C-alpha cells in the first residue's frame, strides 16, 4: 500500500507515524492542487487520512501498478 511513513502498519517496519499524529500544516498546503482533499476532511488530517489520501491519489492516477513494493536495496 501507498502511504509509507504515514502508515503505522507499513510493510517495511520503519514506522514514523503514531496513533495521535496529525499534520501540523493545513491540508490546503499539503494536498495536490489538481486533486484536492474533500471538503469534509479536517483542516489538520490524521496520519490515517493522509495515508488514505495518498493511496487514493495513486489509484486514481494509475501509479500503484508502477510502484515496486518491498524491493530489496543492494
């Protein structure tokens, strides 16, 4: 799944998010202008909402199939 450090349950075990993590900048400065977050989202989204946003963005724009997950770095 997309979302990396915003996901507590990410695949690489490199967890940077914590249960109460929220953006410290407005969603209006953290979203892609061409694909804004829905108006019902809070101004300072949680890590879960940010991970969802990135996942949905990647799915809508056909990026998921271009990402290699769990690749070993040599």
